[in-house]
C-alpha cells in the first residue's frame, strides 16, 4: 500500500512517534485533524451530559450499575440518532425532547 501512495505523490498522514516538535510534511495536517477531533469530542460529551443529566449524580450505585447505566445511555442515544437519520430529521435539534418522549 505505501508504494501506491508514493507513485501518486500523496503523503500518508499518520501518527508520528518521537520527540516534539515534529517537522515532517504531515505535521500541519495532523494538527488540523487533532483540533477538529477534539472539538467534535468535546461537543459530543457536553451534548450527551446535557441529555442524560451527566453533570450531576447518576441514578445508580456501584461501579457495575453505573457502567451499565452509561452503556445503556450511549446505546439509546445511538438508536435515537439512527432513527432520526433514517427519517431525515435533524440529528441534534430536539434530541433531548425526543428521548424524553420515547
């Protein structure tokens, strides 16, 4: 596979090990992807916590039950997003009300 990329003169941008600062040709692209990924993850975490009241205490006791609650919340959220996608609805607008009505 790497030979194919060299023939097309396309650099393969992947994680880079070693000391910082990196100076290879893909460093700027990795910075952009890292920033976008961080922004997307932080927005999702905040949205998820808002929907499932994750800023306070969870309604469970014990590690196993709390893990079960969190996994169930993620599963329900994924099902709701899949349903909204399949029906052409906005994915994030009104998601909390949609889940509470279910």
